[in-house]
């Protein structure tokens, strides 16, 4: 049985605790995360031949030190913060949070949880994640620049400019403005500077989209073939999900990204609710939720539809219908799972049930003859 080295990581320090297969504490320590402190911590851990490092939050604050351990050929497990928090509360009974207590909780989770994900450092996915973050930053910078430009144009032009404004359109508008006073001239000069900044941001966004498209294609992913998912959305999904094979089935993947419905049944009343959980970062969730409106161009005018004699809420069900197509797109070519016979692809529950918000679809009711609050027993 491996020795477990539980770690509570921080930016400049890391607290570790070594436990054996029975949960007995063998050693504790607090080390810096600089070069000297990390070397000392690594030497302390290597005193145990058969060891596994358990690091809390390897996709967050623990990422920097977890990747350093992997580069040094150490086995590292990712311990979710929710699991360690539950162990801390139930073990001590008071939920007190200190670094040694956190390290002990992390070690106990790794000791008792057989399905923790082992940290793998994929250079391509790291590059993809960094470029995606940069693309998101450029998008926010572009929005801020356009908002500042709109503020100035509203003071320079009667009624201002149209809502969706490009750099060439803004430059054409500003060319028609010839203020004579010092205030107007200053506004025009600032607007010209913002237009130049907007042109530079647009060039960087175009280059980033090109790089991301090439990286996604090099991974053999077909995510961009799904309507509504572009290079940045596909790259975000690939970078955040990582190895799709770590999910046992599509239901686990749907639960992770927040598209699986929550069972809220009581007695004979069967119902489900939309999940508010899922990936804490919510990037994969928002990336493939965003393709819902694009895939349904007339969703607003078609709130209800008839499908095989059932009533279906498009807005309440389209998100769950996207998880399996996205999951298949994360797999390389030649590894696509076959769709199950007798069921429509994309149902997170694995059956043909149509689910509405906060209630099951009343398949036994005639369309338009029963409200959501009507209790009705099937014959």
C-alpha cells in the first residue's frame, strides 16, 4: 500500500502530512514553494519509497506545485476541495480550517477514495488553455474599448453610433466630425486612439482564433463540426475537460459539466430539476450551453413543440441534449461510441423522457389540456 502525502497548497507555502495505509500520521511539515523550499519538501517526501502525493485543487491554487511534482516523476492525485471539506467537517465535528487540518483531510480523502484523478501534464492542452485564456481577455478588452468609444461618439455625434460597431465603421464616422472647440478636439483625439486600439485588438483576436483552430484540428477533435462551437469554445472544452476517458460514461460527464438533471422525486411523484452544480469554472458548461441558441434559430417562437405525442420545453431540455455530442467531439477520430439502440442521442438520463423545468414531462396528458400545477393520475 502506498504512503499518502496529503498537501494543502498555497501560493508561497505548502503544508504536507504523510499517512500510512491505516491512516496513522507519520510526518508533517510546512515548506516554502520557492526553489529551496520545494527541494526540501521533495526530499522529505522521497524518504518513503512507495508514495503518492495528494494535492488539493490541482486545477486551481494547487496547479503550480502539482505540475512541478509531475515533472519530477512523482505520482500526483487531484483531491477536489469539496471532498476534503466534507472530511474536515465530519472528522472534527467543528469544521475548523487550518493548514495542518486541511493537509490531514486531503490525505484521508486520497486514502479512502479509489477514483481520484491522477494529474497528467499535457503540453498541448496547457498551450491551448493559455491561448484560450488570452482569447477571453482580448474579448473582454474589445468590449471595454467599444464601450468607451460609444461614450465619446455619443458626445460627438447626435444619437451616437449603432450598437454593433466595427473599427472601420467607427473610423468612417469619426472622419465626419470636425470639432472646433478644445473639448470637442480632445474627444475626437481620444476616439481616434480608441479606434486604433480596437484595430490592434481585432488583429490579435484573429491571430488567436487561427492558432486555436490549428491546435483543435491537430488534436483530432470534431467539436468545431457542431453548430455553434467555434475555435475558442472547442479549445476551452478540450483544455478544461482534459482526458475524456476519465469519465466512466456519458452520465458522469453530464454530471460534471452540470447538464444532468437532479432527481427531486418524492414518493410516487417523479420529477427532476435543472442542475445548478457542475464544473465550478463553468467554462465547458457555458461553452456548450452557448450553442443552444445557435442550434435553435427559432427557439423563442417555438417554446413548445409536439414530438412523438409529448409536450417538450425547448429551453428546459436543449442543454441536456448537447452533452453526448460534445463528449463524442472530445474523442479523436476512430474512437466514436455508437449510439444506443432505441434511444435518441443526447439524453443525459439515458432514455427518451422529455424533461421540463422542475417537473417531468406529462406524457400522459393531451397537449394543451393540463397545467403544470394540475395533479392528475394516469388511468
